[in-house]
C-alpha cells in the first residue's frame, strides 16, 4: 500500500504539471 501512496503522489504531481501545460 505504501507503493500506491508513492504513485498517488507522483500522479498528483504529473496531473498538476499537465494542468499547467494546458493552462499555458
């Protein structure tokens, strides 16, 4: 389950980066 938490953190970061790209 710890791996899932790590992935979730990465997923959040990736989504944030994607959103920033779209915002541009």
